[in-house]
C-alpha cells in the first residue's frame, strides 16, 4: 500500500522518526515540524503534527424537513492524523480525542452516497469567475439502532496524488438527534481538472479488522472525475462525472450541467466496450441528453443489462455548427482574446469499469438481502435487495410473525413486485399500526413458473443439466421488539424562527399517524400584556393525507416586545370514553386524559425598526459604454415602500438640481431583493447618485408610510430615508481614437488568418479595410485587400478574414476602420471632442502588424527533436541533478551548513 506516494516501509520509518521528533518538539513547545525526505526520483514532504482537530466543516441536515442542524459534529480530523487508521483499521491508531474500544460494535454503513456538482461564483477570492464546487452527500444508516450509536463518519478519497481522509466526531450524547434520519454534506477542497477520485464513506465505529473493512457491505462508494475547475467560454467547459454500479450489470452516470450562459444544451454519452477507441469501433451504446429548462445543476443516465466485459464512458457536447466560424457553440478565445471555434467541448472520459458475474451463483441458490428498521410510530420498514437482473426474480412474499399470536400462520403478509426496468438496488415495504410486541420478518422469493420444467426461474445445475427447485430462496430475521407510546403522553415537537419583518414563524411537528392527533391550538403570549389570555391565537389542522413531518403558522405585524408560544393538542372527543384520542394505559385498560399534551417556548425577543428610519441599500457599477448602473434594495414588505426617486448629479454642472432623474417603482408581488435602473450616454465627468424614498401619503396623519415612534405614539416624518454615493469618475473613449484589436496566425497551407476585434456597439464602426503588404513590393502599395463588415446584431467579439495561396515571403497586415460618412459634419462616425464640440477626423483608426514570415512548410521545433532523441541515461542524469539541487535548497531553508 502507498500513502501519498510513500512505500509502506519508508512510511513506517519516517513515522517512527517523526514520533520521536514530536516528543522532543513538545518539550520545546514547538507544535509542528516539516520533515522532508528526498529521493532521487521523488520529493516527498511528510507533515508531522500533533493530532489536533479542526472546527467541523461537515454540514448536517434533517432529511425530512431540510433544516440545518448545528453542534452535532464537534471536531474534524484531517490527514495525516487519520491516515494511520485508514491504513490498518486498528482502533489504537485513531487520532487522540477520537477513541473507540472493543465494546463499541460496528454500525451499519450510510444508507446512500451521492455527489452534487455546481458552478458558483468564486466569492472566496472576491471575483465573479465561475468555479466548480463538488459536494459529497450521504445519509445516516437505515437502522435506527445504528443511527443512535453512530460516533461519526470517515470519508476517504484516493486519487493519483495519494490518499485524503476526513474523520468527523459527533456528540454521542445527542442520541435523540442521531436517531433521526439525517443527511450530511462535505465540500471537497483542492480540486484539479481531470482528476479521478475514488470516494468511500464509513460509519463510525467501522469494522474492527482491515479485511472486514474491505468488504463492499461495510462502506458506500462512488467514483468521480473532475471537469473544468473554472470557465469563461464554452470551449473551456468539461463536465464532471460521477459513476457507480447500481446493479452488477448496470452503471449509473451523473454529470454536472454547464452554466446556462454558455448556451450548451445537448449532451451525448458513448459507452465503449473493452477499451476507448477514437475511431469508435468499440462503441456499443449511445445516449442523447437534452438539458431541461430548470434550475437543476446536474443530470443522470444509466447503462443497463451489460454483458461481462470492461467498459468506459465518454461524454461530450453536440455542436450542430462545429468549427463553423461565427456560428459554432463551442467557441473560445486565445491568449490575445481572439475568437475561435474549438474542435470540441464538454468532453470527459471515465475510468475503466469491469462488469463480471459470479458464475457459481444460480437463481435457485440466490438468497435476497434485507434490512429492517423499527420506527417510533409502531411500524417496521423492510428493505428487500433486488436480484441480479439476469435471474429475473422480481416477486417476493414478505410475512410478519407476531410472538404473542397463537396462530401458526403469519400475522400480516405483503406481496412485493420489483417495478419493471427498475434501477434501484432495493425495494421497500412497511408494516404499520403495530402494537407493543416482538415481530419476525420472513422474505420468500416467488417463482411464477414454479416447478415448470424449462420455464422455472428457481433452477439449479445437476448432473443431467438444469432442474427446478421445490422452493426459491428465503430468509428470516431475528425477533424485533416494537415499543409504542400512548397518544396521551405525546408532546408535539416545535421550532420557532424570528423574521425581520416583525414576525414569528412556528413549525409544529405532526403526530404519528396512528394517534390521529391533527388539531392544534397555537397561542402567542405578549410580555408587556396585562391580560392573562393569549395575545393572539391560531388554530392549525394537519391537512388530510399529508406526508409532511410538520406544519407551519406565522404571527405577523408584531411590535418590539417579548413573546412566548404555547402549542396545545386538541382532542375533538375530549374525555369521551371509548372515543377520546388522548388516552393512556392504566391497570384497568385505557382511560381518557383531562388534557392532551402541550408545550411552551421560552420568551422570544422581537425587535422591529420604524419605517421612517429605513435607508434603501444602494450599489452602483460604472459600465465602459458611458453608463452607470444603479441597484436599489427593496424595502421590507411590511413598510410598503415601493417608489423611489433616483437622481444623477453631475460634477461640472452649475445647476443645483439633478442632471438626470429616474422614478423607479418596485413591481407588484416582486420577490426580488433589489431593482435596477441605468443612466446612459454620459460624457467624461464625475457623477453622484442620490436615492430618495417616496411616500405617496407624505405627512398625512394615520396614512403616512414614513413614520417613527414618539412619546405620544406614531408621527409622520417630513421626508423619507435617502442615501447618496461618493463621486464616481466616468472616463469614456471617443470613436475617433479607437484602434481595432488585431491578431494574426500563419497557417501551414501558406495562408494568414486575421482576426479583427469589433468596436464597442455605441461607436457603430462596422466596416474595415484589411490590407496585405509584401516586403518585396513598395511599402505604400497593397498586395491584396479584403473589405470586412461586422454582421448585423453580431454578439461575437471579433471577425475573421484569411489571405490564402501565399508564396514564401514576408508580409504585413494593415487594418483600417472605414467611416461611410467620412468628414460629413453631424453624421461622421470617426469624431473626437474639441474645444468647440465634436469634429470629424480625416481618417479613422489604423493598426498594422509586424512583418510576418510565411513558409509553406513549417519545420519542427529543434528543441523538441533533441528532447525526443535524448537517451535514458541523459534523462536520468537530469533528474538526479534536479533532485540534488532540490535537496541543497531544502537544507539551506532549514539552516543546515
């Protein structure tokens, strides 16, 4: 085994030295040391540090409600602290602070493992570039006992750079919280393009031995291949892939969508057999995928019913205008920002996957896998593993046995059939409305062609060939205890949230369905109220047939004060013997309670601002086209401010009033946090923005919107809130000074390609003369001229022309802007500003290239030729010199003589 490229022998040796140094450094109060071990063929730094944990970066969510859970994950251990345990699965090698004993039995693996791809703005570095984010998601174990005894999780990622590990430690005292169905999310750091990562997640405690930990039933895994890390153009985009076996003959592929602004909507996936071949001779399956018009960040497809072989998956974008200049979807820009069509985009290739079957296993000997969990609501969930698709065993009889039942037959039976073409590895059935007792589950495979020779599904091989079995495979669980609470003791779960608008949101947990408690009285108590009754009351009823775990009510339009929430369960058959819902068990059977369960929150403080003090948020952006964009933050909906006066003040203006004014009204029912206005066609100057909130009922007592609280109640303000920016300088180019960007490229076919940058749209300069000059001719004469016009409504940053069939020689390109209204006062396009205003230039902008040498055949780089002809001995000599120089630098940095 290798860890970070270090052979085990070297790793153990380095670890021993590091541990000795660690104790020495501890006495010297030095916490970290870098020990560098230099090999002639590799340079490896091993980081010895005390096993200090970091703040936990794992996000935890309740799966049903989606609510974020804080403080469950206490600590996070990173490599190299967790690597010794990963190598041997010896609990004595766990980091200090995460201890397990032999009494801590292993728990089930996570129920699911998934990955999420998305492109997000690089907020960490303060720019607007889109960067790839990959999140690993998994859910807690299926069984509640395993969930309650989970001490944390171990995440392992292995790629060409080595092994990465993260060990998350949980608060073991929060068994009630751990017993819930939870979802976990971790963001992968230090991504690189085209990196293949094998991901595994173990529940802690894991298996006690290394050989047990290597069994697939003890962990969840998937493979992912990263695509583009950051992108600016469609030609740079490559999708990230996640692949996994969902059955022994089926592979699921998940891929990240491109950002919508790239306008790439059609994807094609190819499945290659045995090996990847550019000629596509081994292509056996093809899937075309159209991106939906939604907010999803990723898509998924599957290859099923595969034969035994090795497979590889290729994915790419379908470009109907591939390499058609000006039309292609897969375009990019060169280092000089010149536009060109890429030969492909959206391309990525998976690892090789081997599909193999256990030939010794025949359908008559197959036993279905299973898993069970007891729910608090008096129910048992049964998960049934689907058979290999080649067996075609899709029907199951699931029987429930009750220990206290005197009947020999089963207590309840459910017949389950796997859905046709299902890609799920398991199915689920549930037994509900169970009393307190012990139960056993029996699963029997059903053969619809039972004992029909030549047709039966449950067959085995004998001396004379196949023969039908008397019965298919079956399995039974141990006895399972189900404990059920009485409805009269049930207390509704709750959660509250204070909203900025002077409101409190209350979430009420629904009761177990067997209790049938669906009505609630939600009371709001006010701290400064002298009344003993509730300040406000809302009656809430759970909708019939609801599958949601909780309901929601809100108290709005609250003033500054402290509030308390009281939730009371309502029994519509209160104290009616035999009918009441809130009953408990007694010595003489069930009896009705005087009242149902209730719960009260602590006092909650609500702080509300007065609308007269509100200042609109403001953001501005200066555009190159002589414009200023203004973003105006919308007010809280309770204030009802929807009208704004946006004024532009000009620095050189002698008028005291605004230079320009725009009145903005927030659209009705808008959910956006801000609105946008723009001032355009501005000259070079300094400008200031002033935003004033407008009150349509200004100073009208009882109606005004801009009010504040005083000693005698509310009173109207003379004016609403306003805000002003600092002075902003606006610098604008004029068309007469504009020079077209120019880029050239010599093609092998004796041709020169010329890329001409388009002008800013406000200049309207769309016509160009592209002149080719040859050194052998007069400097002033043109060898060849091409006239280029930018296509109308073009969004491309540049256009392209080519001079072909050129002889060997030196050439120069001259690009001149053409003004169709040259020197026509008031109409000319190439004008500049003077003391008396605008005046036309005699000639528009001109740019020329250097002399360009055009050979018909381009020779190879002699350096590349020498590199290919270097002998292995010369290459090894270079490597040794590099390694020794590296060692010398390391010793100098460490202060060695």
